[in-house]
C-alpha cells in the first residue's frame, strides 16, 4: 500500500521564517515590510512581497497585534438599510488586502436613539485601528465628535471636514447635478422638477444646490410647486411622482436625487400612460444596478463609490501609521450617464 499523500494534505502554511529564507533577508526585515516601516529599501520590500506572494503567505494576526500594538482591523460603520454598501465594502477591501488589514463591519440604524452608545461599545476598548464612516450615520450629530473624542483615526466618505483633523473623501455632487440640469436644458426642457433626497443626508443638499445652480445658469424660473421632498426610497418616489403628475402644467422633466426615487416616478408615469422620454424625461443619481434594470434605462449620475472607498481606506491606513494626508478633503468626480429615459422636450412644451 502506498503511503504517499496528496500534496495539499502535507503542505503547511508558510511562516515568516519561510518568507525570510525565500527573499534572502532577516525575519526582522520581513516584519518591517509587513508593518510598512519606512526604513526598508524599495528593492528589498519588493523581494519580500514577491516571496510572500510566491509562498501564499498570510500574516499571523495575533502575533502582529502583539508586536505592533495594533488590531490590523479597519471598522466600517454604516446604516443597515443602505443599498450602496456593497460597493463601499469592495472599495475598502481592495485597499486593505495589500496592506494585510481585515475589515470589521458594523451595521446599525442611524435613527436609533442609542446610536452613539452602540458606536462607543463597538470601538472601546479599541477593537479596530481606525474607522470608515458613511452617510447617513456620519451625518448624525455627535457621531464624528465621539470618534475624535475616543482618539480613533477616521475618514468619512461623502462628507465635509469639520476641522483641520477631519479627513473626508467625496464626489462633486453639486457640480455634477448642475451638469444634469444642463443636459436637460439642452434637450429643450424648461419646466424641470426636482425630487429632493432625505434631509438627514447632507450630500443631498449639494445635489439640490446643484439643481438650483443649473436652473440659474439656464436662466430658468424655479417653480417651488415642482420641487418635492422625498426620502430616498422607491415608495417616496411614487408619492412624489403622483404629486408632480397632478401639477398643471405638468413638468416635462424630473430630476431625482437618487435612482430609487427616479424609478418610483417612472412607475407613476407608466401607470398614467405617459411615454418616457417622449412625454416625460426622468433622471436619477447614483447609477445603482436598478438604473439599467428599469425600462427605459435611466439617465443618471455614476458615483465612484468603490474608488472613493478605496481612497478613504488607503488614507485611513496612512493615518494609523501617522502619515498625514496632504488634503483634508479629497474629491473624485462623478460621471453623467445618458440613457434612454431622457429625450427632447415635448413639442407643445417648447
């Protein structure tokens, strides 16, 4: 009987000793590379990283924690019902993996009276080295102040810096919203409605201000009766769509502060036998998967969520290592995506 066993059964997990031997360096040098120490020559760092990849080496987290007084965990705090969180997680993970960090997520309800207590419990005693905060949790009064008070490095996605020690990564919501109005105006629309986002989301204010900027640039009158308040949900989009379709004269275009509300407006238009975009143009914001699933496909604004999250995580890891980012507020630009839900204004409205 053969005593040979499959290679997968006898293979052992590579150690720092194996990496050091493969790269021809000391174990201490391997440790310095893992901890991103600055006093390692680029050529040496490359050799060690190549050895780790060749051996499939995974750092021993408990050992690293003891050696560096760190958890090597990044915390992500977000609202449990946020539909975009997968993109944020993917972006954060893409920055964590090459730095040998792991991600610890903490879904919560931003409306819960106990939100601050939940966050305090999540991060004390220190379970993570730093935090990524996203709206609407990051917009709740006291959240960012609490994180600063506890001394946990943090970076906010889609926010404005509170002071010179507050780091954010955002997109150009106001400018790109103005570009959407410009797009609709070029199609001949003059009666352009706007569905506002949930007032608790500060980024939604920038989208509304961008709408106003676009209307001013086009020298169009702003009719308050066709500016309606939504709550970022499909259902609120339906409610807003019903209100807008009752207006006389009816708007020829509706720009919504997110895609879910825009699809709600489209549903109302279909129920009233309005043809999109011949009778009504509809536009959204975010470029969520639903934007390509609805018919007609939705003209919208694509947010660079994964690149924003990746940059935020990279900046956070730098902060953990006492590397100060060059700018308090980093901006990654969004993109106007034109699809079939917008077209020329109806001839009778021109």
